[in-house]
C-alpha cells in the first residue's frame, strides 16, 4: 500500500513533530482510546478527550489518560500540546470552527493539527449513492470537500500544509455489508481510488503559525 501511494504515504510522518523529549499529543473525540494508546506506545505523552461518559468509563479501564470534555471547550491551558488530532470528529459537531479554534488555542506555536473526515466526492460515495455509510444524516451535521475543509481550517487560524484523499476500507465493506475478511480487498481498491483523488476520506495536516499566540 505504501509503495502504491508513493509520496502521499510519506507526507504524514514527514510533517509530524517528533515525540522525543516529551511531545504532548491530544486526541479529541477519542472514542474507545485506541489511538491514544498507540500514540503513547510511540513515545508521546498522549491524552484523549471524549464527550460520551458511558464510552469513557469503559475506555478508561485500559486507557486511564482520558478526559470527559467537549471539543468546543477543552479543559487545558493555552500552548500545552504539540499535536492535536480529530479523527472523524468535525462532521459530528454543530460548531466545527469552534472546535478548531480550541485546538489552535491549546497548541504551542508550530504545533500540528491532524484530522480526517469522510470524502463525499469519493469513488465509494459516488457508486453507493444514498446508501453510502458516511452520509449518516442522523449523526453527521456536515460534509466537507477539499475546498470547504481547507477554508474552514484556515479561517480558524491554521496554515494548511497537506490535504489529500486517503484509503478507507470501512466505507466499502460496511456500505455493502461485507464481512471483515474483505477489508484487504476493499483497502486495495481504495488505494487506487486515492491515486485519482477519490479515496474514501480526506486527511489534512495544518500547523499553528509560530508568530501566533
């Protein structure tokens, strides 16, 4: 997959700040805490924020560093983090710009914002039509194209460094009710869709300007 994606596969790791020396990472909308655990294993001092109290109670059994809070009102001081991630969070928020401004506030100058959202112009969305998994009007307030996602993030005070479509096997498998054993096939299919800019999700990397507070 890395070879097929070529340069796109390297843009993420090439732009992330290193965790050496106690890099601090915050995952907003952390769910069950899987990403927080993974970041901690890579050397980050990682914390997660989740607004679902029931889910948080379960996740804390194996990931204690989780906090009950809303994305639009983070309980942290300014400039405390080097990396903030929002994996499939913005589309669920009634006020996504407020959440991005909060992320900017708690990031140190030069800190990195990394997020992912469903891609409504993806190949899987086009083929599935109204059946596409990620339309989900009961839980998704918004859908973003490259242009609208970039505009929103820049309006919140960030500088966008990279924005690409990215493979997402779940969009294929869960839309068509396929069993998990089809995940590798669906992932490979979406790699080729990504090559044409039609991958199942959009990934964005942005930075907080060093001259901002």
